[in-house]
């Protein structure tokens, strides 16, 4: 049982390039999330999804796009990368809505935009 | 005011000592509360949920004070391995989702 798998682990982009951060979970979780974490800061929600075909914006969605065509996959797309997008990105999933279920995190993607 | 606030620290703690720190939340309708632990450059991991009556897990004790809108985490008999950032997480602080505090850094020293 792999849990939440994120790829790549590290990436360096040039300003204006695009890329997709991949996230897959094998726990059949409905809820998936993308967070970014800047140095010394907490996690900020970029986008989330409550099920296949349904996505919604979080706190900091500008410059990103997501899709959720299957329960398992929740890729995050960066178009026209900017230095402000240099951060560590975490994907997470949970089993159901409501208060109780814990988040399962991927190991993160460290992205630098130069 | 931020939805979830924490003292960033660092809290420098001698090995074996007790350390405690709080997290405040602004929305009185917040429903559930958690402490996550994050090691440097790693993903956060659930340390413990926080229940209304308070709860304990080994050397860790979590408390919830709804009247004053804060939760606390106390670590007894600190170990070097307790050095980490502790993230306060609140469900319902800003709508129907989880909100993370900025984290409290704890450094346990010999």
C-alpha cells in the first residue's frame, strides 16, 4: 500500500516554463488537496477536490490549475512559472469530509523557479 | 487576524524538561483540532487529535479551551527526537476545510 505518491521530488524551472506535479493515492480517498509551504511558514491550500470531476480553489490558487479525472490522480499544473512559486508542494488525501479523518501526505516536491 | 496562529519559536528545551505551547483560532464555529509534527523538509504527520476533554498520548498532552479559543500541546520529559515543528490544524476555521497554523519550532538540546 503506497499511500500518497508525489513526483518529481525535486525540480528546477526557468521563469515562464510550465510543468505538472503528479499526485496519486491508492486508498480510494475522495478528498485530495494541494498545499504549498514556503520556508518557515505553514501550509497554504492551493486547490482541493471532493471527488472525481470536482475541484475548487483554496487560499492561493493563482498561477495553478488542477484536474481530477479519476479518484486516484490529482495533478497540479503550473503555467508560466514565476519565482514566487518557489516552494515545497505537498499533496494530501483523506477518506471523507467532516472533522475526524486525518490527512495522508505525499513526501513533497521541492520546486525552484529561477 | 489569521484564522490559526502559533508562536513560531524556537522553543529551546533542555533534554528531560517540559515544554508547552498554544495555538489560537479565530472562528468560534471551528469543529475539530489536531496537532501535526513536521521534521525538516519532510511531510507533516498526525501527532494527535485534540478532544474537548483533553487527551494524552504518552508524553504528549493536548488540551482544548473553547471559551478562549485555543488549543495547547505539552511535551513532558523531552527527548532529542522531539525536535521538530509542531503544526496546529483546525477544521472549520475558514469554511469547510482544514487550516494550518504557521508552526511552532521546538529544539531539544542535551
